[in-house]
């Protein structure tokens, strides 16, 4: 019997529901929804392209405010997916629709600790992404509370935009070329990267040969899953009937947080996720940690809007300019220090925006 199998079998009976992890695991099926509008979306439909998904050991590293870049874009190539439309405060059909409604409809997570989660004591949605949504609502509508939050599963983010269920997705969503074929993105508002999350006592040392024979969980349609498809180091990461209605959702799951629950129950040996999300999950459960020296990819989160919603994207980019402004006293840094600095220390500035020239 291999070391991986021996260790996995030894761990399987253990049920570790500790700290925030225990709260989350027990609340997955009965989360408070009185103040949250849920989307009636099917389990597997709608998203053909990738998701994302924060630690004791990993950080994103220091990102620089830097000089704003303006980059030419060629229709036949996508070489700078983080380059977005120049910022603008002009109203267009997308902004007018939001103003007529009087509410910004935002797709968010309600289970990602420190990013978008429902505080079990107050019942309110909180986190870094939630702060950004409120900044958007304040700029567009003059009221940070003029928001309808809708909980969107990881694998349904693109579908929610395509079906006009939300105006924007602010849900730790990585900007990449594949997704740009289906949605439009703002400039980057956070830098992250893929990293392995596993129990502290695991023989897994990172995204390396120690994964051989191990069961690794990832979110459906995520950049983590795409990374495993490219190089798995012998890990077991794909369910039978993966991506179909028969998918048992054991190793690939609709909601990225489900991976943490499976890890706590001993049903998987590790999780591959954004280190930004992994750090929050390590804070929920002190028995797990990010493994390795740091993330092995560089990725950026952006606010997603429906493909072609140019006026809304330009307005979001204008809000992000203001959100980044002010150095260490910027709204971005205030939110970072409140929610993320404990698990992702050392970040001195948000990523610098990149714009494309028309």
C-alpha cells in the first residue's frame, strides 16, 4: 500500500469540524437567507469557462500601485487579459438600468470567510468583496446599502451574468482570456495565485510529487481545476461523469467551500484553490494550512459584467481608481487591513490598473 493511501485511510474516519470551519460546515445546508436573494440556477448549467477561488505559510506577496499602463488590444490575440476599458463616469444603458431600478444587483459569495460571508452573529454579509460592492453602489446610486446581494455558486457566475440575474459578479473571480470570451472584466482589484491547502499533519508538501495518489478537491470550472488538468502530479482530482448531471461532486464541487467541508470530513486529502481563499479557510480551521513556499501561478480578481456592458465596466473602473487612491489610507487598504492582512500579510498596495487603447 502506498504512503498516500496509508495516510488517507488513517485519516478518513476523523471528522474535524473546528472553529469557523465547523460553523461553516454545519451551516452549509441551513444558512441564513432572510436578507439574501438566491438565484434559481441549475447545478451544472451555464458556465463553460473557469472560477476561483484565499494560511499560515502563503501570501500573495507585495503588489505595487505602480504606473497605470495603457495597452493596445488586437482582436486576434489575448495577451493582456487584465487590460480593461479606460475609466469613465458617463451614464450608458447599463448604468441607467441600475438607476431606474434603484438597486445594484451583485452576485457574491456568502460562505468565503473574509471575502464574502454571512456573519453568524449579525446575519449580515461582510468581507473584502462586500466592501467593494458597497463602494460601487455608493458611486452609482449614492447609497452603499442600495444593493441586492445574490448568492452565486462558483460554477454559476458566468451563467448569472448571461441570464441577466445580476449586474456584476464580485466573487473572487479570476480574469483570464477564456472568460473574456463570455464576460467583460474591470481592471484587477486583487492579486492571488493557486496553492495547495491540506491538513497540517499531512505528508503533502505543496503542488509537487507529494500529491501522487492523493485525492485533491477543486471547484467546478475553476482555474484550480484547469491547473490540475495541465499537471496533476499523479493526484486523483476528477470525478466519474465529471461536469454532467451524474457528477457525484466529490472531487469537483459546485461551490469552492464544499472542498473545505470534504477535507474536514476526511473525504479528500487536499484542496487546490486561490491562496487568497485558502488563507481564509485556514483561518476558519486551524488544523489546515497552505502548503509550499507560495502560489505557483499569478492571477488577478476582477469585477465581471455581462459581455458588452462597456458603460458599466468603465464606471466600475472609475470607482476602482477612487478606491485605490490615497496610499495606505485608501479605501482598498482599509478594507485589506480589516479583512485580509492577518492571513495574507505584506501587501502594501493594490495591483496597478491596466487599460487598453481602442
